[in-house]
């Protein structure tokens, strides 16, 4: 069993990795947005073709980012209770 200080240290390490995962996920969303913009600007037509996977990937990454943010909020609340 962990002592309180060990538990807080472990939670701190977990939250650091969680923050890193959130940064990577948000960057992936930004890159997808840039890809979409590039595709749209490359076509000189009213309705450019976009791969359907682009929207699906964007939605999935947004869901992942929301879940990571929820985990971060839960960990903050838990850590505050310690």
C-alpha cells in the first residue's frame, strides 16, 4: 500500500502523462484541420471532395480529447480530496 506522499507522487506522474496525451491529441486535431484546409484550398471548386475518413478521424480525436479532459478533471478532484 502506498503512503499518502507516494500516492500523490504517483498521481502527479499520471497527470503529467495525461497532460502529454492531451497535448498530442490536440495537436492531431490541429493537423487534421490543417489537412482539411489544404485539401479545400487545393481545389478551385464550390464543393471540394474531402475523404470521409477525415471527418471521422476528427470526430474521434475530439471524443478522445473530451475523455482525456474528463479524466483530468476527475484526477484533479481526487487529488484535491487527498
